């Protein structure tokens, strides 16, 4: 097995999932205290900040430069996915890379707006409340697309990507795979 996802990437991924889950459930009156919402938001904000930093200084597969591709190669990859001919990527594939950025940007915006609402200047701002709620609802379909993408890629590549995000390893590159 080849080590792909380092411990920090995996810890931030699962911690962010937990923080988002707590933030959502604290707004749905499901027994989670509402006071946990703000704490979960700060945890999510810290996860995003660390992941952004790690995207520039972390190991190879964590670095944005190793997996962010331009629009042309991303569209080419998307058409290969539709045809069932997408190559296996050891790290993030081009669609997954853009999903990572979309999720990080949305969570960063959501937590920043949430934080602004805790300041004296913006406390009680109805406009920021609408922006915060809109971003929260926009996050749900992104998470859904992320999960569907992981599941479809797992099936297509015959590789459990969820399991890989737990232990950090994937099978070694084969001919035609993109490292």
C-alpha cells in the first residue's frame, strides 16, 4: 500500500465533518445545545485555516499545487468520467480537487460570516444572518456531491476511498494511473 493522506489531512477532514455535523444539529433542536454551534464554527474555521496552510507547506499529496488542475484538464477528466474511462489518480482527481476548494471556500465564508455575527459591529445583522443561512444551505449539496463523487470513484476504481481517508493508504500506482 502507498501512503497518500498524511495524518493531519485525515484528522482535519474528519474533525471538519464532526464540526459541521454539530453545527447543523445544534440548529435543528435535536438535543445538541445551541451554544455548541459557535464552538463548532470556530473548530471548523480552525480546520479550514490549517488545511489551507497545509495545502502550501504539507507533504506532496496535501499540496494544492500537486492536484489543482486548470479548467481544460478538469473538463477533459469530467468527460472521461462520463464515458467511464477516467484514469485513476493516486491523490485527488481534478474534479475532487475542485470539490476540495469549493468546500473549503464555502466553509471559510460560512465561518467568517458566523464570526462577524459575534462582533459588536454585526451582532444581530439580519443581512449577515441571511448570508450565513444561505451559505449553510449551499454547503449541503456540495457535501452531497462530494459523497457521491467518492462513492462513484470508489466503485469505478474498485478502491474504498473512505477507508483510504481513515488509514491514509491506497494501493500502489499501476500503469495508466496518475500520481
